[in-house]
């Protein structure tokens, strides 16, 4: 007997899955729990939204819901993720503390420069000059406390990395003093204060919205008559096969979808209810995985000349603090210092100046492998574009692609991107092939051939279903209004 509250039906199904098996058919669940078919189907959808799940298809076309060896919540994080979150918070706290100290040093320089400039202006007997200088210096003072060197997270432009891949980058804050002529290097448009912060901690990368994949899939479903296959989810998000399958089941629960199987045994999601629409403004646009290259991991985001100036400035501070710590005197005056004064004027600046160089060095060690990974991912995107989109619409997807053809087509599609050689393509495909459910073999002419039977079948089957399915997204005229 079904309960009035759907949550109670979910609890019954959870108990069944915990005590008996986490792999079952709809009919199994109905038989054991005694819930009606409709309520059981709804409870299974709620479970797929709550727990990790994989759909399996038997040779007779039956659906099996596999929740793994035990029920694993989708929102449950392992200890490693909690530790990573803790370290991230620790790092953010350190950045704030170090930037506060940097601000104190910059304020000290600001005061010295302000006094010197006002003195020079007074000597010139130019009142207008005094007002202009004070206004500029106040703007410069405010910039010291603008620790984020970007103009908001929605202000972006495209920049090109060393391999010719265009990627999204946040717009930087321009220099306070400004320049009549636009600098040759766009990186020099950034304010000097911002360059100092980025030298230490690096500029932020563009971060994608964690709900973007959900929004893209929802838009895609509305454009494709509510049907989607696992391969298409891979093409949208770039996930491995297992991740795409898990996301498919999550979408079935979130968007009130239904898992179904074609005559060829292809599993797909049917979200007919989602395509019913009155207003589609504000939807997230569909962006395929290969249409957005990975943002670069920048060390400082500054020009070489700007970094050289910052290095020279901190080197001077480092040498001066070393002289105070180990010499115990202040310059040519031969002024003896006590321990506290020696630490305040020498020891503390020595620690600060050392960290000023040490932090970027440590980041450089971390950035190097990340840049290599970023480069590999961008190549992977180009190869996936060939696998999924090379062929004309209406023509069945080709199951096999020779390495030579894959390389040639990828290069023919390039605009500013690097030219790929066969060895690079073969290396990247070794990691990509398993993710796409493909395989490789060598033919009689000693050519490497890549097979993508699963992708081709899924795309062909779902395309055929869309052709047959009537577009029923229009709501029609309003016939009653309360």
C-alpha cells in the first residue's frame, strides 16, 4: 500500500535496497515492497536523484537500476575532499593575512611618496597641481586595498595561450595613473599594485558555474525533443563514460525523466515533460565540451618587464633586511639597534621578503604539471570534436577513424591552435579512448584504427527517435483562467 507522502515511499525503497540488494528492476521493487508501479517508479527516481546509480540494459531490453555495493549519497564527500576544503580555507586565510601585510608596506611607501610629491608641488607654487596630485594619490591609495585584480566575475575576454588556444580570462583592473598610449603588452594595462598581488598569489582562473552542466542539459533537451543519450552527455561535459552514466540517472530524478531502451539496446533518457515551455528566455546556452578551451594556469599574469621591476624592488628589501639582521646597524650611520628594533626593522621584513619570493617558487612547481594537463585537455577537446562532429547530418556516424584521418581532420579544423602530429594524437588518444568507450586495433596496412561503435550506435539511434517523435513543446492557447 502506497503512502500519501512520497518521502515515505522512498524510505520503504531505501530499506528494501539496504536489506536485500542495491541492483534491481522496477518489477523486483514492486514485488518485494508491495508499492504500486507508479509510486515505485517515482520512488526510484527520487533514489536516483539522492544516490549514485547506474542504469544497465539486458539483452532483452530490461532496465536494471544498479546503486553499487551500497547506497552512496551524491552529496557525500570523502575525507580527502573535506581535507582539501580545509587546506583551501587555510590557504585563503594565509593569502588575506599576507595581503594585509603587503598593504601595510604599500601604505608606508604611499605616505613617503605623498609627502615627497606634495613637497615638490608646494615648491612649484602650483595649487592646481597640488589638487590633482592629491586626487591621483587618493585613487592610488584605494587601489592598495583592491585585493581582487579582476573587474567582477562576469567581465571576461578571450586570451590566447602559447599553443594558440583561446580561453576565457577575467578583465583586469587598469592602472590608476593611466597612460596616453596603449601599452604594447596588454598585461601592462593592469595596475602596478594589482601586479604585485598577482606576482605573489597569481591571477584567478575563470571558474565555471557548478550548475552549468545541469542548465546546459536542460536547454539541450528542450532543443532535442526531450531525448538524450549518454554519449551526448559526454559531448556536453567531457566526462568519462561512468561519470556521464551517473549524471544521466541524476537528471532522470531531477528533471522527471524516464529511462528507456531502443530496439538496438541503446539506453536513453526521455524528458518529454521538460520540453513543455511558455518562455525560454534566460536559458543557459548549449556549449559543447570542445567549444570552450581550458583556461591557462598563469604564474603571475604580468609582463616580463613588470615582473622584473617587482623582483628588483623586493630584492632591494631583502638585501636591506639581511644587512639589518646580520649587521645590526642601519646603513652608513652605524646606528646600533636593540633586539626588538632589529627584528621589527630587519627580521620581520626578512621573513616577509623571503616569502615574497618563496610563494611564487612553490606555485611554479605546482603550475608546471597543471599546464601540461591543461594542454592535454585542449588536445583531447579537438579530438573529441572530430569523433562526434566530423560527419554530415543525416549520414550514419562512422564507426572507425584511422589515426592519420583523425590527425588530418583535427588540423583542418584549427584556426589559431597548434598543428598536431600523429605521435601526439596517438598519445592523447590512449587516455581518451577508454573514456569514450572506444577501442583501437592495427589493420593489415599497419595503420592504427580507432573504433567507436558505442558512440555511433547511440547517436544514430537517438537521432532516429527524434525524427520519429512529434514536437509537442507548444502549450497551445489558454482556454481557462482562474
